C-alpha cells in the first residue's frame, strides 16, 4: 500500500511544511526569508500562497506533522478554502512529537518526543480532527532503535489497525543510526514508506534506502538541502561553483542529486516562499550527475549529525 507509487509520473518533488507551520526552525538564514512578522495569521497567509504555487507547479505530495506548529491546520484551511477534490493530492503527516514552543522564537524547548501508544492515539485523533480522511499516510516521527517502537506490542497493534483501515503507515528516521532503523522497520513488514535524511553531505542511509525501495517500500527524502547548508548560505565552494557552471542556484543542484537516485520516490522541498520553491523546482533542469561529481563534500555521518544538532532555532 505505497501511496507514493502514483506520484512519479506527476512530479517527484514534494513540499514539507516544517518551516512554515511555526515561527522558529533550524534553517540557515530563516530570519531573512520570513522577516519579523511571524504571527499565526501571517504565516497562514504565507502558507496558503506557497501551497497555491506548489499546486500550480505540479507538486502533488504534501508533508506535515503534529509538531510542525499549525502546519496541519494551515493545510486543512487551504484545502477547505480552495475546494480541492479528494484524490488530487497525496498527504502525509507524522505523530510522535508535540509542539511545545508556544509560538515563540525564544522558547526553551520547541518540541517534545514521545513515541508511545497513548501519544499515537491522542495525536491520530488530533490529525483526524483537522484533516478528516484527507491524509493518506501516517508516519512515526523520527523513529530510532533506542525509542523501542518496534518492540511495543500495543503500539504495533494500533498501527496495524490503522493500516487495516486504509491509511498507509510510514516511519521517518533520524541520526547516524538511520540505516539500522530502516532495516529494523523493514523486518516488521508493516511499513509502506520510509522518510530519511539523504543529501550531498550525509549519504549513510543510502544502502538501506535502496533495499527499502527494492522491497516495494516508498522512499521519501527529507533535508535534501541539509537545513540550508546546501544553499548559497552554506558556503560550500564546490557546490556553488558546480551550480554557477549550470546556471542554477546550489539548492537546485542539491535537490537534483537526490532526484537522480533511482530509489527515491519523493524528494521534499522545505521552501517557505513561491520564489524559493521556484528555485528548488529548477532541480529538474540540472544536467549531469551531481551526487557523483560532488562526492568530495560528503561528511562523516557522526560529524554531520553533530553539526546539525548545533544549528540554532531562528
């Protein structure tokens, strides 16, 4: 029950709303993109504008989560206001983190993680209250081996029951242990998709993602721009030069590197404006093989995740 299978012909770039559904996130230069007005009303307006642009550009997969502030609510109000018919879009959400930032930039803690069965039940009800039956995929948010989700009998029964109702199940993974988590998830046989970080700096999950794809599991690539580190702001000389030679911005090259992977079904853009999305979508114009040509910029996985952990919410 892979909900991504019908998307390949219609466009493989999806849109994630992590950075537009709440006032703070860990993207480089975000203060330049959003400015000081980050009220709920203003971000909802911006989200609707971005979603309109994405839909008009052929984007058909949209990714939200309970912890992305009001992302589910913004998506729901956009679907309602535009009268978008069921079946036109594929929507995935995630449970497991709770947004605790209180709509503040200076919050001490922006989100808290709990992958227990009670949290799943509560958050599933919250997602349904906003989206009704308009979500196709429900994912465990940032599953790890240490979280114990694969050994939690009550949780696995609840997940299996949801899958039996027609909603596809997925996991998103994080950290230097992504590959091991994916392999463990595949052994359960109940997950239809996996969402993982893969980019020009962090490629350690690639063998596991290749095996997932071969097993018929849909693959969603997140953080293809490494939270802004693979844009002009990241200042990676080889990437910037490669992009200049092809007449595009570095973000397009980084997304193109993910799109060229035969195991990738959907690659997420985390754009917060139509202009940024337009630059991201130019990835389809990039010729050559950036993943191979830019292999020299790859980081050790532990180093990559250590640097990510030190990015500031802004």
